[in-house]
């Protein structure tokens, strides 16, 4: 399934396990800066606020605070104690 976030094309990906049960979900978009932008893994969380606080309590940093993706949810981008980037995602179909 293809979504457009602003004018950026975003591909939703879903998988099933060997028994046909829903398994992993994800997405992919074209790199905005191909020679500088790496892969960012996102982790589904129940609350961006709660997990942003946990990241900082454990020594990481929130480098891009909670931002909406209208109709889908919210995300934040963080780094761990070794400066590895990752994202956290909170699903919320009412996000604006």
C-alpha cells in the first residue's frame, strides 16, 4: 500500500508468519539525502512521551521530539548511548 506524507511517497509493508497470522509491519520511503541518510529502525510503543523519557533516563537522547503523521500516529527519533539512531512510533489514527 502506498501513502503520501506531504509529497513524500511512503510504502507500508506487512508480513505474515508461516501459519498466516499477521506478523511484522513497517514502511519504506525514498532517501531524502542518499549519501548521508542511513536506515532508521522504529519501535512500536504505547506512548511517545513515556518512552522518550525512558530513552533519556537510560542515557540516550531524543533528537527529534514527538511529531504527528496525520491519520496514522506519532514518531520521535532518538540516539542510544553509542550514538546509534532509532525511532519510536505510537499508532493513533486521530493524529493531526
